[in-house]
């Protein structure tokens, strides 16, 4: 075989590996993380307040609870699913953020999936953040974003971050914002 044929076959094999092997999933997740940017922070005087805290959700044990318990707290909300590639790419940063701020920020890491696939995904990836289950069809005080959409709310219920895409949640910008919101 010619050298060029070998190179061509090698490139085809690499490209195919992105579509038909687990290596492809890991590579795509890595690329999503690589191109994730810091979330856009809404300036203080432009922050809109959520309409209410009237939102019924389910916890990890499948028990109903009210979002009301997030009132007067800094809140991090992200929507995700275990099968969605950008969600998977973002969750490592979300776990790190949770590990750092779990005592100072209320975390709502929300999925609309059933428990079984979520529990399997959490165990497989070693995630320990609390999972919140959305009740499909119930009203929400926020626009329900498509995964991996996220919000950060200040203690007054004003939206400080409204992110519609994957974000890098472990950076100085996010840390500074959270520290400011916590100290208010």
C-alpha cells in the first residue's frame, strides 16, 4: 500500500471512532468542555426578578417538595439529561461547583427523566450533587430551559445568570459572582 492510502485509512478510522465507539463520546465531551465559555453575567440593574417561588419538584427519593425553600438563598439551577452530550460535558464542572459551594448555595440540578437512568448515570460517573426531578406539566416561575440551560439567582430572586448553552462553571468570573451574591 502507498503511504497516502495508509494515511487516508487512518483518518477514516479516527473519524469513524467519533461515531461508533465509546472513544467518540469521550472525545465529543472533551471538545464540548474545551469550547465552553464562561456564562454571561447580567449586570445588577438589568436583573429581572422571578415571578414567585411556587414550583413543585421531586427530590432524589422521589418525594415532592416546594422551590419555596430556595427563597432568600443564592440558587444555582441547571437543566440536564443523562443522554444529552452537552449536559454530560458540563456536569463535571457542576459537580466541582457543588463541592465548593454546597453549604452556601442552593443547588437545583434538574432533569425530567425517570429515576433509573439518572441513578445509573450518577453512579457510573461518581456524581454526588443532589438531583431534582421536574414534574412535567407543572408551572414554573422560570422559563424551563433546554439542557444544558442554567440560571443563577441572587437572594432576592433576581436572575444573575441566564445561560442557554454549555458553560464553564469553574472559573474566576463565576467564583467572584457567587462570592458577591453570598455576601449580599
